[in-house]
C-alpha cells in the first residue's frame, strides 16, 4: 500500500480491511474514474511539493489547499471539493513520510562524519527545522537521500469520516455509501464484513473489488479483544487438524484425535446399548419386568449420555475456536472457503471418520471464523474453493492426490496437500476470474485455459501434441500416467 505511517508512526493503531462483495461493475467503473482523477491530484502535489521547495519550505496541506483554491488549480480535476482536499492531505503526508525517511539517513551521516558535538547538534537542529539549504554538507546529504518522488497511486480514494455512512440491509449486509463524482450522489458499496469500517477510509480499487482500509485504535479495544495480526492468510479446513494456513501452520491438531476417539466411543457404546436393550426385551418377554426395568433405568439412561455428548462438543469447540484465534493472531484478513455452503465431493472423508461429526465440525469452524473475526476486527473473505485441494499452487495444473500429499508431475514436486490447498485458497482472494459463485466446471475450465496458455509460452516439453491434448482434457489421468518419469530432484 506504500504508506509509511500506517504501521510505523502510530503503533497503537492497527489497519483493518473490509472488501466489497458483488459490486455492480457500473459503480466500480465510476469509483475507478474518481480514483484516476484523484491520481492526477496526487501527481500535481508530488510535482509541486515533492522536493525541497515544498514540504522542505514548511508548507502545510492546509496552505496548499488555500493556494489551490485561490489560483483555481482544483477546478481542472473534476472532483468534489472534499475528495481533492483529502487527497492533497494524503499526498502531503506521503511526501512528509518520504522526507522523514530521508532525514533518518542524513542523521546517520551526521553521526558518522562529524565528530564535534556542538557542530553535530547544530546540524541536527537545522535538519529538524528543515533548514538544510544553507549548509553545504546537509544540502548535499539531503539531495543524496531525498530522492525526488513521483506519484504512482492512481487507484485510491480517501474518504473523511464525516463523508461516508454505513447502513445494514434487511439481511444484515452492510452497505458503505461514499461520495461519487457528483454532489449528493453517493455510491453504495456492499461489504463482505459485518464490522462497520470507521474513521477515515482509504478505498483501494483492485481487480473489480473495493478494499476499504481503515484504522482501529488498539488502545481503545477491550482487553478481551486482542487485536488481530496484519497479514492476509489463507486457511483450509482439515480433518486431523481444525485449520491449515497458507504459511504451513497447523492449528487445532487434536481435532482428528478427538473426533475419532469419540466416534469409536459412540460405536462401542451403541453396540453395548443394543445388547443391553435386547437383554431387557428378552427379560420382559420372559415376564421378568423388574430386570427389564432395572436395565433401562441403570444402563440405558440418557443423563450420562447427554452429559458426555455435551462435554465432547465443548472440547471440540474449544479446539476449533483456539485454532481460529491462532490464525487471527497473525491475520488482518482470513481467506477461507464458505463452510456454510456444501461442496459435495471436494474432499473424500477418511474411512474411519464419522461423517456426521465431520459435518458438525464444519459448521463450528464456520461459526468460529465468523465470530472471532468480528470480535477481533479481522476481515473474513470467502472464496470459491473448487479444485483448491487438487491444483498445484505453483503451476495451477491438477495434481495427483495421494493421502496427505499432492504430486505435481509438471513441477515434479510433492506438496503437503493441505498446505497447498490453503495457499490456493489465499490466491483465490485476488483471482480476477474465479469469483465466489463461479460454477465448479467453469473453474476447471479456467484453470485448464491458464495452464494451456502457460504451456504455449514455454519450450515444448511434451512428446507430442496428442499428449498435450490428452493432458489438457484429463489432467488428473495424465498426471498419474506420467508420475515418476517426470519427477525432478
Ligand atoms: Zn505444479
């Protein structure tokens, strides 16, 4: 994002990102046009004040605004007054950041080269007060370290806190309204989060989607709300672990053990209960109602059973919620499959795994991701997970799954299947073609087109066009047939 002050200068504040979801292309185009025009404002600011004559002479963004209003500079950008004013302020802050980092270098040079303490102090004072022009050493150092910057930002809109508003619709979706290019014509953006962005917003337009960046004051958060991390992390739901992240981290590693022992216990208990039930029925049939009653009361009751079930559920929930917290510790944005939707057949469940339990944990994981993200202020982004467990994250071809490994015959690499899937999920967040609701078969086609296109740029590596075609049509089968022969160290 290229802003030095967002993580450095204000350690008490943390950046959060919310994303637009299914934004109308017309609205996106209008926002993009506004960002483009504001990019010209930025360029103008950089050109005029991005060197010693600007901030160096102590000019404040307020003075720049007044000058522009006086000489009519602002008129030619074709944007609303508040938009260009905020942009001027933002660009001046960027320039100030640029200058501050140059000064750090110059200060080092002063300490390195000037031994006399009084002389050193004089220079440091002059530097701090932006009076370096009169001193040959300082002027030379500033020229060396303060590289004249140039604006490269043409995709951002800064919106002051009193210029936007947020409303929730009937289904609980948040809509962010920001000023457009015309007065009183707000652009309404549907958001993927349930936490309302607040304060000054930075809208970044990328790939048909709006990223809404904003700051949270970490010191004002309740202590129970640990701040989230600052990275974007992809996660995949595992079976032996609750979550695997795109760094290769495994979280909630006890989950598989908890589920399979519960599954075993239930099987054993049901078998025993069936046997007792049959003994009781036989006794009743014989006329021994006392015995039948005794068995039902002592051995077939529901109190203990329900208590054990509740305890098991609580243990599993804790394991899953803890796993999500571990991920949010490092993530400002968690990218995940929408686990409330069911993609039949994305993964085959292990033989010994109780499917009912697995289905239930999926629901708990979805709940934990939503709940923890809301409480800790991270964004949860849902992506289309079709083929993420089969495609190689490096080349995009469908590999061959073998237990917890994924063989990519094209790269000649064996990936850890779950980590590979988490990385694919992370990449889906920025995928320009694969949207949340892109159909399964279409995703496959897109992946295939990409690897085909990639292959045509490479020197021929397949023996014949027939092989290439067969591989394109049946990537999985082809991967299996060539496995081993194409592996590289
Ligand atoms: Zn590959």
